[in-house]
């Protein structure tokens, strides 16, 4: 606890008071802070503290966030089948989208990190998940749902996002990460046809293969086929 409070003692921190963090969380997440140390930890990157960083809260928040978004979309789109819901959920909880929304609501201005301006991959999206984890521990699941709707979902045009071209590889990779299935793409250029042959393995088992003019196209095709046969059946 003293180590966490000590993070606010240096003049050069991104924010220098617990009140500023509490005000921000109330404005952007609709949350009144109870246990301030949870939230300090949620925005503390491992570069700043090896012992009291946000990695464990990020892990918790990742799971909570996916559940909240899935439940929200289930109610919002009663006409969508399992496949459609899975794809739309994956588009919302990707690191890119969380980085984007986190920056939009200025969460990046409240992250405690060493040399933050040089950038750490997904630092904002990871902090967003950690904040959701902290809210869950501080207030419970119902409040976490309200916080996700206020801080994330209200800033997303779901109709436009739903109509965007699907990155099937990203959906498959996210599915693998969430479910503990190892997704691996292997491939090579075919000199005789100038095409790229991609082979998809899940948990070491060959799922399918295809040859296309580019690596990206081949991997997308393999991923779409896998999702159709393995995950997205009506």
C-alpha cells in the first residue's frame, strides 16, 4: 500500500493526486472510488513497479470485459446467431479498439509508466482492462457493466462496426487466447505458382490449408473456414 501511495509523491507523475484519478473515473466510468489503491494499481505499468503493476488486474478485466460485452450484444441483437455475436464481440474487445477508445477518453493521460511517451504496445488497452478489473473488485459485476457501457460501448457505432470487413484471423487468434487453444499459422511461398500456401494448426492439429496470391489472403481464408466449421455453426 505504501509503495502504491508513494507513486504519487513524485512531481513528474502523469497525475499527482488521488483526487484527480477519482474525478476522472467518475466522469468517464461513472464510478465513485472506494479502494483507491486498486485504481492506482490498475493504471500502473510494470515499467514503473515490478511488484504493484496492473498485469493481474488486466487479466481479470479481460475476462470480465468480454463477458459484459457478450451479454450486452446478446440483448442488443436478438436476431444474431452465435457466429455473428462472436465476431462482433471480438471486434469490440480487440487491443486496437481498446487502445483507440482508451485514448479517446484520455485514459493514457492517467497511466503511470517509465518513459511513457516512447510507447509500449497496447499499454492503453491493457490499462483499460485493468480498470474494469478494479471496478469489478471495488463495486461488483453490475457496476462494472454500467462502467463498460459508459466508457466503451457508448463511444462505438455498433452498426458501422458490424458492417466492417471482418478480420477473420484476428477473431480466430482472440478465440484461441480466450479459450486456451493454440492457434498457429505456417506457410511458404510456392515458386511454381507465385502463390503463398498457408497451413492452419490448432493445438498441433492441421485444420486446413490454402494457397492464395498473398500471405494475408491465405491466412484470412484459412481462418474464415476454421471459424465456419469449428466455432460459428448456427
